[in-house]
C-alpha cells in the first residue's frame, strides 16, 4: 500500500493513519496479524532483517467501542513507546 493511499483522521491532538483492512488468518489455535514495515518504521522501530520487534498488546474496553491496542517497542528499550497525552 502506498503512503499516498492512507487516510489521515485527526481527533483532538491525535492523528490516526489508516493502513486499511487486513485479513487475520488462523495459525493453530490463534490468529495472526501482520504490520507493515512503514508503520513500524514510523513508530521508531528498526525494520532490518536482523532486528527483533516486540509489542505490548492490550484490550481497551470503552463505553462506545472495544479495540485492541498494539504498541511496538525494541527489546533493548526499557519501556514501550508512550503515547502523548491529549
């Protein structure tokens, strides 16, 4: 997907970049989702073939919607990348 096709949506002081819909195929008893290199690179991750990328995965339950939050980070970092407060 080219970066020109991505849709930006701004809410308050937050910018959301839509990378489109993804298939979530089965793998054994789980599901797998892939993340684009451009997306990981924009989060400050090293996307070289030898790099290891980990992610913190959270279920966020709200009054109007529930969603999965994935925060990538490098294992060398002490803490995952923090979101800016609005």
